[in-house]
């Protein structure tokens, strides 16, 4: 899953000087939930194509 240090790196990469623990925890939760939803949608696209392996094309379709 996403680490708290990764969430801090994301925020700092766009200009944040300091990042609170509550921000890191909330961003971690949001990213993980979004990732799970995208994965579920990707699985549906792969299954429709008769595959058990999800691919980047399935993710791209899930994002639409």
C-alpha cells in the first residue's frame, strides 16, 4: 500500500514545505481507496476480455 513517507514526498514534490501527520494519513486513505476502486473496475474490463491478468489498458479504460 501507500506509505506515509510517500504521501509526504507527493505533497513536497508540488511545493509543500511542511506536511502534517493528519494530512499524510488522509492522503494515504484517499489514494488507497481510489486505487482499490480503479483496480475493481480494471478487473471488470479484463474479465470482459476473457483475461485473468489486469493490464495497463484496463486501467486506462477504468479511468474513463
